[in-house]
C-alpha cells in the first residue's frame, strides 16, 4: 500500500473511491473497468478528484480485486482491499478511512460508478466544507442527495464504530443536524450506474470524464 502523507494539501480532504462491489446487476463486467471516454470508470473518477485539487486518493477494492489491479494502472493511488466487501458499502468506507494518512483533515467519499461527476462539483463541496469544517457536506440535485460526500476527521471515530444495514446513508440519516447539503446543477452527482442500460445511457450523455458540463 502506498502511503500518501506527503500528498495532502492543507485544508483539502483526501479522496476515497469505493470500488469494492460485485457489480452483480451489470451481468459480469466490473464497474471499475467499464470504459468511459477513453479511460476506465475508476481512473476517470480518480482523475476528477485530481482536477478538483485532491492529492491523496485512496481506492477501496474488494470483489475480484486482482482483476481490477490487472486492468488499470493504479500508480499514484493508495489501494486497499476490503476483504469484508460482502458486508456492504459501510465496510468499504471503514477500510478507506483506516487507510488515510494522519494529515488528512477529512475525506471526500465517492463511488466508482459515478464517473460523470464534474470537478467543479467537488470544488464547490470542498469550498463549502472549508467554511464549516465540522459538518458533513453533500451535493443535492433535483431534490436528491448525491455524491461525493465530505466527512470531517472529527467524525472518523464515530463512523468506524457505526453499524447500520443502510450503510453510510444511515449515518447521515441519523445525524441530520451534521449534514450540509449544497445545491448543484450537476446531474452527474446522482447518475450512478447499476445496469447495462444505465451505462449505455450515461455514456451517451456525458461529454467526457473531466468535462464540466
């Protein structure tokens, strides 16, 4: 595992990409390896975080992790494997938090099947969080809460001890007073991919992995 302590920018959260799921509804293809405008979902999401100014990026793998490692160049990323990935997304979030460098003031958490998120959305969330660093910050589009979500380091112990079948969403639902939702015009923040049909529709919609459209 590569340690990213020397890559943490002051006041900027580290990034965590949750990419451990089974991709069962895709019918076989792993979502991290899906093609996305000349790259893969995983590298597109990592690239978006980089463009947004995030230097430390942790990728959490799980199901068929060896295939993902062979399928993409993960140089420059901190990669961890969550062997409890069948337990759900919360176990992957905990793996990612545990892998962060001690200097990371928070974690911007996103999903590998959201390659359409614009870098400007990440920057807006970081700006809002920097003004209120004790809060959880999330985007809201068309009345729906989306991703990425920023968690401050002060909440890491509570997240690591948290258990809920609803996963990370359950933590936000149980602590509404801690959540600051930022309105965004970026539909990419809620357009995740679970099926082949959704993948095909998303591929036609978005101009490219880093396009702020």
